């Protein structure tokens, strides 16, 4: 009996305090989210957007940070390290609505073909995913039709996420390096 009353009391105390914080981002909201994890079911979400990687012009979103002495002689840019802050849009046009950014680093790590080791965050800036992120790590053999990168985690709506991003280039200016890349992201999250 005492135990039942105690449980009811605890529920009364906990529920009103935690409900508004379910999607909060402070430490107590995160602790509560993890405490409730056992009662949550996993969802699958399909995200579709386009990444604009701009190398040319006065406002590049992809800039080199470092190269080795030998990089200039390498047909695969081996040794190049670069930073990106690429806009992500709903459609393939650069004028399409921006829904987020891809922010991170990549390095050219193959001697045999142009392939980048990528490590970046997809930072959502619109709608229900605004403020949430997905972390992408993987190998990107850039000239192949389809590339598969791993979603290794996330924050906000995407806490504990994992999944797969399939990339395919829809536009590539081989003289300047500018590219538009279609992303289909399948993600498991709670
Ligand atoms: C790279 O090039 C610079 C300038 O030519 C030279 O001083 C340096 O020794 C080279 N470094 C290596 C590791 O070859
Ligand atoms: C996204 O979230 C930020 C920070 O909370 C807020 O300033 C901004 O207005 C939001 N944007 C949209 C489109 O909801
Ligand atoms: C490549 O980009 C440059 C600079 O923006 C532009 O002048 C050129 O017309 C583009 N070439 C193609 C084939 O789109």
C-alpha cells in the first residue's frame, strides 16, 4: 500500500516536470530522455535534400586547409584536407529553400581514385528538425554514381541515431569543382 502511494506520488511529481522537457536540450532533459528510452520505440525516417558544394567564386563553402608538398602532383589530390559549410536545400536548384547545412572536414585519402574520408554534421535549421543534427562519417569515392556513408549518431530529435546516407551527384562542374549532390538518408532513431 505504501509502495503504491509512493509510486503514484512519484508519478505526479515526475510527469508534469518532465513532459515539457522531452525535447529539451539541457542536462536534466537528456537524463530524463534516457530514463524513458526503454518505453520508446524505434522509428525509421527518410530524409531527402540536396547539398551545394561551392568551391569557386567569392563565397566558397568548401575551402582547403592543408596540402602535402606532393598533393599538387597527385591525380587524386592525395593529402588534401578541407573544411565545408555547405547549404542543404529541398530541391536541386541553389535558389531552393535551405533546410540545413553540412559542416565538417574531409581528407583525400586514396592513391587510386578520388575518394574522400568525410566527417561532418548535418545541422537542420528548419521545421521539426530545427536544431537537431546527424553525424556522418564515411568514404566518398566522389566520381562514382552512388556512394554510401554511415550515419553514426545524432542530437536532439536524432539522439542515438544510426543509418545510411546514399549520395549521388546531380551536377558537377569539373573545371571549378562546384557540385550539387542528392542525399537520401535513411535513419533509425527514437
Ligand atoms: C616541402 O616543400 C618545401 C618548399 O619547397 C621544402 O622546404 C620542404 O622540405 C618540403 N617538405 C617535404 C616533406 O618534402
Ligand atoms: C530554429 O531554431 C533557432 C534556435 O532555437 C531559432 O532561432 C530559429 O528561429 C528557428 N528557425 C526556424 C525556421 O524555426
Ligand atoms: C563552371 O563554373 C564556372 C564558374 O562559376 C562557370 O563560369 C562555368 O560556366 C561553369 N561551367 C559549366 C560547364 O557549368
